[in-house]
């Protein structure tokens, strides 16, 4: 789901009655056990301009042999195998950045100057440094948000000299066609069938659980969702079902602070990477911001990963410590620039009034249901 919905859906936590261990069957249901460190992937090292060629190759219709497109196809294959493969952008960028120099082996036939400028143009527009490494999904999401044309990058309206003829493909519109196709042409989304299956399985596990592992910050997102009127039947996560369980049937169910996009609540989410047990929402970088929010919440309520509390006690603690999501820079509102791997729709100036109203309404409603109103 989108972060805005997700913040309406996902959370923060507190101290209280300890409850039992997660049943073994449920622990097995998570793709990566709580706290497990996934295997490191080897980064794919490419030139910045090859990001563009990968998109450009999507618009190719004649299937002519173009050297740039050969490399682009290899990159597309690597993305199909692993959409979150780390990608390092190496180029020629002068002495200070010589630690990451790519050499000229993958220069296109145009001049050295053109090759250098094109790489630096891409990095400058994306706000990235030479040698930076990001998950492929985050890179292509960024590119496909902010770079709709290669005009002025791969070729120029006026050729000012022999060195500046540019790439012959720039005169066509392959890149622009590829751009229109969007990131889904490079990275297949999770299928509706798979997400529906995961929804059904994870709900079954949720209803049988005595302890529910949840990544911390989405417990606060759940309050926003509740304030907005979201109720069970929501496709993209199990937070409305969790709140329904807590508010109407099992206020003392255990909630355990879990690392990562834990399966029991996040299972049906379009943004979840089941192999890595992580969140790839918010332009492919969601897990970074989500981890930070998890830690922000844990710090606010004085808990740790693995801490387990009765739901009612936990929400009492959350509501005592977090009365609003507005003006608290260490939880929901951040002031990151865009583009940034830290940016999301809930944290910027544009949306800051929005989650606040939903959270405050959800908090009031939940406090009433849980008989916590006398505390505040
Ligand atoms: S115009 Fe040429 S250099 Fe630019 S993206 Fe297309 S193939 Fe690559
Ligand atoms: S994977 Fe989990 S944390 Fe990420 S957006 Fe989906 S529900 Fe929220």
C-alpha cells in the first residue's frame, strides 16, 4: 500500500503484562525469522547512464542491435531475478572520486567528454554521489519519477561540436516510451492472487495467535487508519483486523515488537518483499524509513525489539506518550527534501496536517473503546 494508507494502517508500543511465546508454526510462517540477518547480495556495478539505457530499451520496437541495449537487457534480467539487487553507480568523476572510478570500458562510442557529462548529469538530477549504492527498485523508482526525457542529456537540440553529437537513439523517443511504461515494466508487482492467499493465511494465524508480532511503528499507523474509518476487509495489510480483535474481542492479546515487515500483519501488502521480510514501499526505500520510525517509537515508549505487552496496556502507553503525530519530528513528521531515501508522503510539509487529524481522531475513539479515556 502507499505510505499514506500505510500510516493509516501501520505502528509504535509500551510496558505491561508479559504473555506467551509465539507458537513455532507462526514463527515458521514469517519469511525471515524475527531479527534474522538476510544474506548479503553482491552489488551490480553499472554506469549512471545505463539506468537511462535500461528504460530506453523498454521503448525499443525495431529490436536493432544497439550496444547500450545489450547491457540494458542484462540489467533488466538482473532486476527480474532480484528487484532489490543493490546497484552501484560508478563513473569517471575526477580525482576526489577516483575510489569508485569505472574506467572507460563501458563508454559508448561518443566522446570521453560526452560520456562523462552524461553520467554526471544523471547523478546530479537524481541527487546522488558517484559510487553510491542503492537497491535497484529505489533507483528506478527515483529515475522514473524525476527524469521524463533524455533530451539535453543523451543528445542536444544543437550540436555544438564533434564531441557533442550525442547518442543516435536520443533523437527517437524510445526513452520517453519506456518512461511512460513505468517501473512495472521493469519490476513485476506481487500478484493479486498471491496477496489474497497471504491475506487469508495470515488472518488465520492472527486469529489463532496468543502473541502477535508487529513492526512497532505500524501500531501508530493503525490508529490513523482507525481514525479515518478503515475497518476489516482492507486488502493491503491486517491492521484493521488486529485493531478489531483488540477493541472487540481480545484486549489482552500479546503484541510483540518485531523487526522488519513481519508476516502476520504485513503479509498481504503490495510493498512487502517476502524473501527479505522487508518493506519496499515509498519508492523502494520504505524499509529504511520504516526502521527509523520503529526505533523512534521504541525510544518514545521505552521498549525494545522483542518486548511483548498486552495490547490494551501497550495502547495505553502509546496514547500517553504520543498524543499527536503533528510537530513531533521524531515520529511521523520529518522534513526531508525530495528526492531522498528518507522522504515519504506522511513526513513532508504537504501532508503534515493530514495524519495528525486522523491519528487524533483514532486515538480518541480507541481510548473510549478500551476504557482508557480517564487517563487523558
Ligand atoms: S538515448 Fe542512447 S544513451 Fe540515452 S538512454 Fe537511449 S540508448 Fe542510452
Ligand atoms: S510492508 Fe508492512 S510496513 Fe511496509 S507498507 Fe506494507 S504494511 Fe506497512
